């Protein structure tokens, strides 16, 4: 099915596409980064087309509706110290944003704490009096911020997120995940923001084509024009050409789709990502009130986060690698595991769960191991030398850090580069 966003912001209409059509900028991916970039370009009067593999907009920030509750797939708040980013989402939803509290911390089956995770005063004083001079690893950063005893307790959560010990995880890309500032959220879920953004793009003359999976990208060196091949839902090939491309595809997948084969493809193949499995359900509340958002730091509980949804519904988030045992597990087994862990946390009473749903989301967290910087450096050099006019955006697209506003920030930056006629990709090394 060919879908575009119509000029009417209330609907999605069907139509038929043309082969080989040309636009100034193609944006790959209709998640927060791609939509942010397309919004800037469309409002600047540039012709822009967004290609999205899924059947809706928002990517991991989409909101799904089930019987009895809504589910934000990513579960992230809108939080940023950048006034430009705050102005961006406020302009899209001026009357539909509400305060969202910072994340709570759950120590397994113990009590919950907000912000600093129950740090003992003595441990904090010790960390301040005998600080580590510079934090090269996440383990050192956690010790400086919280003290050694608390840092050891946080290690389990870090391993859930990245499958790496904090001692093996570089500090800079990882530490934003341990900041629990309050933020804002749309009243109808984060998907509301990105639907509003998509509607604004359409009203400004941009186009969003859903269910268009990008298969290959090629740049003609003589003309500088990009040719992007996509697969439609019926398997037919559709071809687009553009002066510049903004890609939010996972960087590893993008490098594999480029022609000619990048010399840094080996480095791209070494990049890793964590995938997310979310189990959401209704159940009778337990002895503890479910928090709006809580990170679970106890190693005995395999879930990394728990979130209260509408009414008595809640969701548990698990991180894994695509294809491993958790990712491929039967839905009923996942539901039973999540319900059991919610009971152990005291969030639901023993008994049957209702309206259970399992949602799998690919590549939500880029992994930064000790070799990642070198891989990104070589990829960035290759792109600048051989693939001018290609810009990277998004967490997975730029293999960026874990800051809440990372996707929007990189989308706005990529759009600014296009408007400034910058043809070299942005530096991507962390």
C-alpha cells in the first residue's frame, strides 16, 4: 500500500507513486530524527520526501493503542537542556505537554528511590574527597557521582542495557542513561508529538511515504546525485533520486546498503546494538504502587525498566540482542516471565493478567565498547571521502550517545547542514 500524509492533518490518504522522481533531500526513516530534519527542511521551502519502512511514523517513539491502555514503545520522556529542542516540541504541541517525573530506581524487591539511587552519605563524601581524576569508563563515572557502594549496585542495570560491564563501557556515550531529570510528555503519548510533526511536514509541502524499505543507495560522482532504491509492500522496486540524503538507518545497515561497497564496511559490521522487548498487561495492583517510570537495578530481576500505563496496566522492558533467546521466546512465555517479575516487585497481585501484549523494537541502544571510537573514526573518514551529500542522524543512524534528546538534536543538525549546502557528513566519532 502506498501511503502519504495528506494536506489535511487529520488523515492519511492513499495514492500512487512515480518511478525515478527527484527531490532536493531524501530522508530515510520517519522516527524522531528523520521527522525533525524533514520538518526543518519543509518549512524552509525545500522539497523533501521521507521514506519509512514501517506502516506509521514515530519509530521507537511511536505510541500503540490496545484494549485498555496506550503504550509508548520507547517509554522515554522529552528532556533537554537545549532551548532550541524544547522550542521545537513546544511549537508542535503548545497545549498538550505535561510534566513527567524523573525515573525512579528499584533495587530488586526493595524500596524505590528517586534520582540518586539511595546513595549513602558517607559513600558520596568519600567519592568527593577521593575523586577519580578523569572518568574514562562508565564504572569510574558512576563511582565519582554516587560512591563505590552505589556504583556496584548500578552495575547490574548497566549490563542489562549494554551487555557490558561498566568497566568496559566508555563513559561519555553511556552516562546520560543514569541521569534521571524530569521532563515533559504529550498527553496522548510520545506518538502524538510525531504525528503532529508529520502533519506539519505535509502542510509545508513535504511528503512521507510509508512501507518503503530502503534496499540500496548509490551516489553518481560526476553529477553528485544520489539514487535510492526501495521495496514497496508488493515487492516492486521504486527508485528516487536526490541531491542530498539524510539517513537514520542503523549505521551498520546503511554501510551495507551503499554502492560501491565502502572500504570501512568491516568496521561497520563490528558495530553492535541492543534490542528491546516490552511486555505490557493489565493486572490487579499489588502492595506497591507502580511508578510512572522506574529503572530496576537488581540483578535478580531480568527486566530493566517498569512503567505504569493507563488504569491498572503496566509495562516491563527487557534489553537483548536480536535473535537471542529472549528475542525469539514465545509471547506467552514472555508474558509469564514479566508477570512473575512484577509480582516479585510487589507491583501486581498474584493472579491472571489481562490484555497482554508483546512488542519487539530493533536497535534501540547503540553499544559503545572499547573499539567503537576507532570504528566510527574510520567510517566517518570513508563517508567524507567517498559519499558526499550523505548526512547521518538518530541514535542508531549516527551510533550516538544515550541522551534523551539525541535523535532530535542530530536531526536538526543534519537539516542545518543541508540548508548550509554542506556536503560532507558530520563527524560521527564519539
